[in-house]
């Protein structure tokens, strides 16, 4: 998972007792992939402010970096790290900023259920659903559930050679609301009543996370619909002849 400036500074706060220290650490953080990259005092100030620090004095930061032995001038006119400082910080900080790996689980949907369909654009979404739930990114999880349902409905119509039934005059597939409406009025194959009835509520869950700026999904919001999502996906997979 990508680490942002605020997260980075919080993870190394024991190494930064002053604005100059934080500036040096941000230069290291921003140039991990390319040690020649330099940051201007203005860029450092903007990053500090974006990370939640008070309004910064750019001139003061520039003066501090000029006199600090840990920094040297970069080709772009900004500041980069002295090689010895980079080696020291690499040793101290890389363990703190290493990319976190999230184990693959069946926390929302069983991965094995989707493997036989052999479509990476489906199995990859299932993987993201489970990993985002485990990472407590519940809005992300809800939105990806919405995307999976939308994809499986389209797969269902395509398997029955009725894709045109869910396309507008422009030739594009309907949005999820249109797909659900089509399923309710004239499904291409018979579906369980519970499947069709669950669709509007599952759509609402994804819509709230995607479009309502005041809404933040919780674990319980996903958990209470977990069985319904599983049942819906399994039926659509079978009816679309994906498994």
C-alpha cells in the first residue's frame, strides 16, 4: 500500500525533532527511487503543510537546508541528500517505509469460487474486495463490490447473446441502475427472487461509498451483506456459464 507524506512523517516522528529534520526526511522519502531528485524549499513547505503542519516559512526552510551538512544542491536548483546521509537514512528508515503486503483471504468472498471463471478482470476485483476489507478500507470495498456486481450482470447478458438489451442508443452498457432495472423487468434467464431483491440494496451500499461525501462505510456495513453478495455472485457466475 502506498505511503503518503503524512503517514511517512508519523512513522518517523522519533527521528524528526525540528522542521529541518522533517525537511531532510521528506527529501529522502521523495527521492527513494532516484537519489538525484531534489526538492525546493517551497516543495518541502507544501508537503509539510499537506501533512498537517502549520503554515511554513519557505525562506527559513531554504536557509536551514543551505547550512545543513546533510544536504547538497540538486541539478534542479533544489536540495538533495549528501550520499553519506542517504546511506544512513536508508539503513534507518527503509524498514519503516517498506511496502506492506496484505495476505489474500476470503474475508468477503471466497477466492476459489471465482478462479474457474479464468477472467482476471473478475478475479482481480475479488482480490481487491477482500484485501480492502482486511485493510479496513470499507468504502473501497463497497465500491469494488458494486463494480463486481455490475460486471457479472453484463457477463450474464453476454452469455445469453442479449447484450444489446442492456445498451443505450450510444452503444454503451447501462450503469448499474439500468442493469438492475433490466433484470427486474425482463431477465435473460430465470433468477432467484432473493437475488433480484438484494440488488437495489447492494447498489445503494456502493453508491453511498462512491458518491456521498458525508458517508464513511464501516465493517458492519459490509459484513451484514456478505452472505447476500456471495449468493448473488455465485448465481450470476453459474447463470453466465463462467463456472
